[in-house]
C-alpha cells in the first residue's frame, strides 16, 4: 500500500489515496475478506510445519503483481483517459478494493 501511494504520487503529482479513502479500503477489505473465509481444518496426527520461506516468496510475488495491476490502472486513468485528481482517487480505490477481493477470492477457493 505504501508503494502504491508513492507510485500514485509520482504518476499523478497528488495523493491517490487520502487517509479517509485508506480507512474505507481497509474496512471494505477486512469485512469482505472475513465473509469469504471458511475454515476447513482437519486435525492432523503430527504437528504441521510451515515453510515460511516459500510463504514469504509467494506473498512477495502476489504483492508485486498487485502493485503492477494497480499501477497500470492508475497510469491508464491518468495518461490515456486524462482523469483529474478526484476521479483518479476513485479509480485507485476501486482498483485496490476489487483487486484485493479478486486476490482473496482466488486464495480462498480450494
């Protein structure tokens, strides 16, 4: 999110997400992700071990892809559509919310 704010500032010259928009993004993301989650845990006989290195690499790759998607949306809105500051902020919020929900939905499907 911090990198998206920096990229949006460089592209548009303005903050693409205000503090109020950040709160809206966090609330909508948290509530929608909590409604999508399900728990299909079965007890295991032996304790499970997490391969944190692999989880970290996968999270980094997903984060970079999400940043690339949101950057492309902001750049498209600024340079091809010629949007001003307020429409660009709206487009940024929509891209973050829908992109986050698509990512969460993809991770929650078996």
